[in-house]
C-alpha cells in the first residue's frame, strides 16, 4: 500500500500493520543453518533434532540414537593414536591398525580432539568390515581418551571453538630442530618451545641441522645460536649429508617418546627419514625469494623408532601455545633471565619494562644478558602469548 492511498498523515500512522509472510528464501536459509549445525557435530549432544517440511509449516521431532550408548568400557579395546584427521583417527591395536571415528561429546569431555600419542578406548559400533571412507562407515568409535602424562600444545585456529590444540601427548622429551642457516635461527620460536617444555617438565633437546654448510663447523655458529645454547641442557649438532652427530642423536632417542618440531625448511623431515627409514616423509627446499621453508608435513604422525621408542613428527609451525601463562608468571620464569631461577628484581610483580630496580634490564645494560634474549621476551609478552 502506498502513502498516497491515505487522505492524511494521521490516517497513515493509525492504520493497522499487516503481517508480512516469510519468504521461501528465508526458510531455505534457516534450513541450511540447521543442517550446518547438525553436521558440525553438535548433534552428538542432542537427544532429538528437528526436521522441517518444505514450507516449514510443521517441525517433526526425531530421536537421535547415540552410537555408543550401549557400549560398556569393559567391552572396549585400548589402542595408541598414530594419526588424527577431522573426524577420524588411525589407532594401533594389538592385531593391527584401524580407523576410528570420534564424537563431539568425546572431544568436549577431553576439551579438544584426540592427539597423536594418546591412549584411547575403542568400542565396536559397526559389525561390517572397516573399509568405508565415510565417518559413519567406520567399525570403531573412540569412547574415551585415557589420561595424559604430558602434552605439547599450540594455538588453535582463530575460528576454532578450542583455543589450543595438542600437537602430541604422552611424550618423554621435546626435540626442537633448528638449522644453522637457510633459514636463519629464530630466537622467538625457540623461546616459546623452551617455555612450553619447561612448563610441562619435559627435557628439551636442541638439534642443529645443516652443519655441513658451515666451513669451520661450530666456530661459525651465529651469536644468537651460541647465546641460546647457554640456557638449554642438551645441544646436538648434526648433518644428514656428512653423518655428523647422527649416532649421538640416535642414542638420545632410544627407548623414549620424542616429539619433533621446528620451523618449516629446517630439515626436520629429512632428518626423520634418516632416523626412521620407513617414515618416508615428504621433503622440500627453502624458498629463494624469502628464505623461509615450505610446509611438507601437514599433520602429526607417530613412528616406531628402531631400537625402541617413538618419534612423533609435527607440522612445521611458527608458534606454540602459552595462552594460560600470566604476564607476571612469564616475567619470573623466562629462560635465561635469572640464575637458578631465583627472582632478583626489586618488586615481585616486575615485568621488566619500566619498573625501578629491575635486575633483568640492568643485566641487559651491563651486557650480561643479550639484547636478543630481552627482545624475544618483550615480543612474547606483547603478543598475548
């Protein structure tokens, strides 16, 4: 109805409002939203779901059957997670490796998805052969993730419900791979991993690759690398090409579950292929235009190490999760700031920025503490961890 159909403005304002019929496009949009919600895995939390007619005039209620409601843990089998995918994971059982799906409720109870290295309980949900590619066609379902003794985390995607994701679980030591050149040593990346290892009481092993590219060996190491070597317990320089340090590294890995990580392009996949011949990981060269590595590992994987133990390969990443660490705590435990971890600043809440009586800034000014270490701390502090 147009405005000129009324004799006056008063007649227009007093006229009753007519109800507007919802368009089919709006109904279709609502149906898509519901479908996306159900497909996201939230359906596992709901005892019922709505099914709409074409015109959305009536909503039908359908009960959802819980795929594991009749599975008792006494009927489950325990396995080791080797790889993790979007809704399934590869699990090693006593009689072989199977593909198992996991529910949203399993992830919610744990607080995140199962991780490589987790011990899990699997229940039988499909009597058929485990040959299908779809999630629902799998023979096994993850019923429960057993408690972890240790874990290594990284930040989750920005659009993810989970703020952090576990790279590996139940590990004995963290092996960080860094190249002596091509790409250059990244101080901030190493500090984050060292902090994560210290917070989880995990031994930290620094492996320096590509030693064959230094004509004078360790004498040609950069000042940043030499500075970082002072605050770690163990450093193993290696070269896959010449074989330097490889036997020392093998002895360090025997009988332990070791998680390997490092920035892209440092030679991590090449190193693991040499240590674990059956791994057959993809390798790539450093990009010439910016000197950074190409991602060749896209997900974490667990391999048996010859002689006993496990090697867990994680994707080349640029950050590690320290989200739960308060700024005051970071200031107190940052590696290399205090001898024997004895806090010596004048004020207990000192963040080493502008506070008077700061022992850290005094050490930087005197040259006792390198500016690179202090700059790395400030970057992590200002990044929100």
